[in-house]
C-alpha cells in the first residue's frame, strides 16, 4: 500500500470504469455507504499508482542502502575492534599525554578535537584536520590506548557520530550514491514522495471493506494485494517518519525547514566560544605539556576538569580554540537515549567557564529535529533502533516488489496491466478540489522535489489527454 510499489493500479480499488474481476464484491459483503471521501478515492488511487511507478526505483535504492547503513553500526564495531577497544588497565593517563602520543605518531595536520575514552575499554580519539591524503571534509582519527599511551591505529572519520570508513562509505552511498551534491537529489526525491505514497496507500487500504483486505484463503493478485496492503498499513507510520526526518537535512526542503525554524526562533543554538581576549602568549608556554598544537593556556587536562565540574559526563569532545580570542569548547556527544548534548566554553587563559548551554534549554523544534535525525540514523535507541530500521527497509523492498507484481498480474499474458484512467479530478466537488489544490501548492513550494515533478506530471497528463481527445479516443472515466 504505501510503497512505490503501490504502483499497483488496483492498490485497493478498481479503475473508475468498474471493478476488476478479482476485486468484485462478494454477495455477503455489505454495500458501503458513500461518504465525503468517495470522490477523492479515484484521485488518490491514480496518484498512488503513478507515484509508485516512477518513484519506486529511487525508493528501492534508498531502502537497500538504508538497510545496509542500519547494520553498519554493529559491523563497524567488529571490523575496527582493534582500533576502538583496549584491555582495561588500572589508571588512565592525562588526556594531554595521550594527545602528545598521537602527535608523535602523526605530526601532520592540526588537532581539531579530542574525544577522551568514554568507557573503560574504549580508546581515546585524537582528531586531526588538514592531513595530507585525507578528505578535507573528514578528519584523521588517531586511536590511543588511554592506559599506556600506545597508538593502536588511525582511520578517517566523518560526522558527529564518528563514522569510520565502512560506515562512511555506506552513509554516502545512501545519501548521494557517491555523486556529491547532485546525487543528493535522488534521496531528497525519494523522501519527498515517500510520505505521499504511504499516506495515499493507507487511505486506500482502510477505505476498503474489511472482507476485501484479507490474505488468508485468497490467491493471485487478490493475495498480492492483501500482502501489500497489510504490510504497508503496519509500516506506514514508519515511512511517514522516515520521510519527514529525511527531509530535515535535504538540500532544498531542508533549507526551507531551517528557514522556517529560524523565523520561529527555534534554530539549534550553540555555545559562545568568544572570550574577547588575546591569548596568543599562552599556547607556547603550555604546548610542551598539553599535546602540541592542542595545548592553549591552561591545557587540556584543566579544561576537561572544568567541564566535569559543570556536570558534563562522558562521552565528550574537546575542541581547541579556533584563534587567539576564542575559548575551548567541550561538548557532550552522546546521541543515544537519554541524549547528552550539553556544552561549555572555557577561557584558555584562566580555565574558567565563560558560557554554558544545556540541551534542556534548546527550543522545542530544535529538540525534535535532534531526536528525529538520531532516530532516523539508528543511534537514538541503539541496536533496537537499528533493527527497527532494517525491518522498515525490508518491508519497503517487499512492498515495491508486490506493487509491481500486482500491476503485472492485472495484465494479460506477459504484459503489465492497464494504468489507472485519467480524469479522476473531475469527480471531486469544487468545495473540496479548490482547498486541496491550495494545500498541494503550498506543500509543493516548500518541498520542491515533490511540487516540480507533480506539476510536470499534470502538464504531461493534460497534453496526452488532449491528444487522445482530438484523436477521438478520450479515456476520461473509463479504462484505457
């Protein structure tokens, strides 16, 4: 029902011209009473069908790559176990000594952040930027044993969740097919239409009489329709969520969402790292015992101690001052529930906290965005979250396959069946059609990869309809 596969021209109803044989109402089934939704059903069916046909390939790619990404978190722990974990020792070394060990092994680049060992058996990550041979948008993560100072390896890292090469590759494949900014249009296109297909399929499924939703005891296209609708109905809420959250960081719709949040005063805040002073004379004095270019003023150890005093527990990330007038920023980086996202700014000259930002003080929409993205990426509830995402991805693949199969089964011999006939909008009363068109126009403006293709389809459909009319083969309201 909710998938591109809903491509089935019968997704729950027969064409306007009449019911197909496998959907003919049984005599024992009560005749439904027409409701206000009835004129909309053919229109929803046509939209569901054509959106499914054309968007299904994009959704299929998104589902398969999303399935792989959800599983990449656990795979990452296995593949990079040597770098990520250590044997538990007695006492951890000061962070400054761990950074110094990393710089000795990898002197290139500059220290952009440090993630002290968050657990007893976890390594410390020293993140280096500007390293030759490393993607400018990535950092080189140097893994240090917090008990011995031994460097256990170095890997490229990407993003706030600390994705290592395996997960980074899958993430980029899911996001843009490794085609850069242009490739991101595929995922935004899929996300823009998924909620439309899911919502339309849900309406079609629940508008069918209960006796015609059953799977048991049916065969052929009727059985495929039952499977498609049942699985789609259960998964629809998940698809709506994935579509909405996926759009929040898309190229065009995401920019509109950010603009809306900003206008409402609900953008994501950040701690102020400006101190107003010039601390250029402090870095050299502290450099020898504070980890080279990561050491400024009071040094990493006192900075971390000050953050701990403000209640920032592990895991945290320490970001050195960007320039002589900036402060250290220490921020919590736990994205799993309960989230830890507090951050503090610390004056490198005095070690005093100059600003504090608590996640509890974030605006509501900023919190919802954070939770939504983390749930979408599978980190909010850990393994359970990842399994749920894999099941959603698998169900989407099945729905696409079943949708195309329904279309095939509706055909004769070895051909796909007839498409849903045009002209469904003519059955919708003006008092419903006009407000509906206005809502679609507004949504299409804010979600351009939904609006533009929809306009293109309507224009093309009108042209084809006019051609058919001039040739005397008008098909409005009857099977094509």
